[in-house]
């Protein structure tokens, strides 16, 4: 997933590698993080900057289907 990050709000919970956070019926676990200076997008153009790459496990604990998307 590629996200644009903003600073955490005061009082926000910071989740570390291997920790799980639950939002409603969905659990997100951070497996691994890395940074990169260059990302190649779907049409081959390079996007410059510093990016945080997050490998996460998403678990649906509810009875309704969910959709996940990497285009945040």
C-alpha cells in the first residue's frame, strides 16, 4: 500500500510491527515496513519522494464482505 502520511494527532495510538489494531470488525496487523525514494506507478512513470511501504495483514472478523484497495 502507498499512503500519504500526515503527523499523528495528539493521543493517537501508534501501532508497531507485529501489533494488531481493530477498527470495527476489521483487524490490521503491521508485518513489515520499509522506505523507498522511488515508486514506479501503473503506467511506468516514476513518482519521486520518500515513501513508507507497509506490508499488512487485514482480517475481517465480521459477517459482511469488505473491500481492500491499495490506491490510497
